[in-house]
């Protein structure tokens, strides 16, 4: 049986033995963590590293909870559609918690979707008004989460919320940011 060998660095030929996996394996590149191409994970890597990676992404991408509150309190709250999305957020969060939908194996997926969604919202609010913030790729990602929620509920009100979100996705996909913003703000 071969012993554990550290990964060979891809980009850093002067690898000094630094280990960027946070307690679960060996990696010479601090951007790949244990999920990356140059890390040799050990048995407890996936959960330990996922939690560490989530912490890094949360810090870097979302900055702090206040960013979400600002989005809610300075943008969404000002329109009927925005108020509905606040309701959807809290009700779907309740379903996710009740059904343990966000756990060690799904946390990164939900976090990445949140980051992607914030990028779309930023494009709608602050980007080029002619850009297309909701493309087929984003629609597909959102539909995977909607399907997961449908699987976990029989509540007719929640199903109606999911149908409403799906309708908005269908309508907004391929539309420019200015058009989407005009709909949201009215």
C-alpha cells in the first residue's frame, strides 16, 4: 500500500509544501481547496472542506448579511412584485428548513445559486440596461431548485408560489435588464 503523497502543483513549480486544504487533504493551490484538480483528499475531506469553502465564499462573495437586508429593504420592499419575492423567500426558506434540504451535501449548491442570483439582481439593478441577466443557463439552474422544492411539498400555497416563480422565469428569460426592472418596479 502506497503512503499518502502530496499533490504536485500545476502552476507553482517552487511548491514549498504549503497545504491549502483546510485540515482534510493536501493542496498546493489555495483556490482549488479539496474540490480542485490538484488536491489529494483524505476520507473526511468532503464535509470538512465544503464547510471551509462555504465560509470562504460567504466572506468573499456575500460580504455580510447586511447585503441581503439592503436588497430587501431598499429594493424589493418598494414594489408589489418585490414584496411577493420577499414572501417567497421566507416561505421557501421555511420549507427548506423543515425538510432539511440544505445540509452538508447540498450547502455549496444553494450557496452558489445564491451568489449567481445576486449577480443577476445586480445586473438588473446596476448593469447595462441592454444586457440579458436571465439566460437559459440561469433559468435551468433555478428550475433545478424549483423542482427540488416541488418534491418536498404538497402545500398548495407553496406550489402556487413555485408556479408564480416559474412563470416569471419563463417571462424574464431572454429579456433585457431595463425591461425586467420596469416590470419589477411597477
